[in-house]
């Protein structure tokens, strides 16, 4: 047994040496070569925005319509041009009338198809960037209401001067405005029938430059939407320096100001009444256009570069109030009956506040 074992061992070893080495199979999977079969030009899209038209028909505050043209490149990048028209005719909660005729707006940018590697080619999710521009004209006005009973004029209580009182109507027509902005776009498009797609998009908009009229900002910008500013009045300058501790602002005037005038600042909802007006450390009651001045006692969310607006003038408010209070200039609605008969004197009956006068 020991011999057999000794012989058996080499025999086994010999068999192991004679066993052929494993041969690699030739049919193993080879690396697949991906061939790009998507053409460079993959179609053109022409789109129409239905939201703006539908919003107006359902009682919205503005009317907007636009057309877009996009070119699909490699099913990844879609350069896009968008152009349209927009306008508004609405009243704010404070009784201010904003109106702008239909004016054009333009956007240009590119979208990226995040589903370019998917087999589904009829629908896609995209992200994009736009540069946009619009130039337009607009009206800002508020008119007093006529008292239907006494025939007097009722001022706008929302626009009363908090310091001097009174409400003076204004009307600024044909002011020019222009706005530039950037948009980040996220959207989806789904093919619903052959070459017809439907989709929606979400846009985050950032104003980069805005130029508005000196008497107030617009309520609506074509293509952009609500301007989101409540600045009204005459622009009198820009804050060049602000000392928060003393409450002093420095600016160069574009219009005259006086003690008692009401002013406001860009991006600051509060109103301020001028009680301290200085030039070269000397106090003044009135300073004219072109002067570099310091206005004191201004505390709030004020920053260098903010525009300053004059909301009301003490002198004009006082003059307007006197004109309304002057009985000789006041117009009163009266009712009258005129009777004319042949060969008789003409008879006129005038009725005013439950009293009748006959002549």
C-alpha cells in the first residue's frame, strides 16, 4: 500500500502535468462600439404661448402673447428666440391707474435637453438661460371722484399727504421705460400628436437694468410681468452718501425741494417728510435743481445708489388746497328747470340742497 501510494503520487502528478491548459473562449463579449446616429440638425420648433391670452380672457390684469422658434441640435442643445407683445390697463388697490399700450419684448437663449441619452425622443425635460429686453411707454394717473350728491370733488384717501393733508390728483402720460433681465428656465415638453407638442415652463427672472419715467415706475413690463415697485413721484436724485448714525443723506438735486416736502427711497416703502435741509453746513428752506445737498433725519432701509422721489410738494399742496377752499372757484352741481311759454317771461327754477329759487 505504501508502494502504491508512492507510485500513485507521481502518476497523479503526471496526469496533472499532461492536462491541457484552459483555452480562452473566442466568443467572449467584445467591447461595444457606440455609433452616434443622431444628426447635427434635428428639427425646428415653432411655439405659441397660450397662458397670456387665456389669463386676460379669465379676467387677468394684463394681455400678453408670444411666439418662440427653437432649433434642435444633436437633440441636446436648442437655441431659442422668443418675441411677443404685452400691455396692461389696470387700477391698483390705492386708486392709481396704470396703462400701457401693447409693446414688444424679445428673448434669446439656449435650452439643454436633460433626456438626450434616453431612448424616448418624443418628450424631454430641459433647462435653459435667456437674455430679455423690452422698451415701452406707460401712463400713471389718479383722478378725483365726483360726489354724485353734492357735486364736489372727493380726493383719493389712499394718497393723502400724511403731514400736510389733502389729496392732489395727477396724470403723467406717455412716460418711457426700458428693462433688461435674465431668466433661468425649467420646463418639459410632451408630444401629444405627431408633430404637435405641449408643455409648460417655470421662469426665474432677475432685472439687470431698468430705466423708467421720472414721475413713477410702471406696474407691468411686457414679457417680464409685474415691475414690483411702488415708487411714485418725481425723481430728485440718487443717494451718494448715507450716514446711518446721523440720518444724513447726500445727493445732487434734479428738482427743487423744500422743508415740508414728502420723499421716498427706492426699495423702501416708508415715506419721509423733509425737516432738515442743508448745503455746506448751512440750513435752507428751499434748494433748487443742480445743488448738492444734505437731507437730515432720514432713518430706514436706505443704501447708496437708491433713487430718491419727491411724492408731494408743500407749496403745491397748499396752493391746491386753497383753490378748493375758495368758494369763488368751487364748482357745484345744481339742478334746474327752464320753462318757456309764448308771450310770457322765461321762468327758471334752480334747486340746490333742498332749497328752490325761482326767477
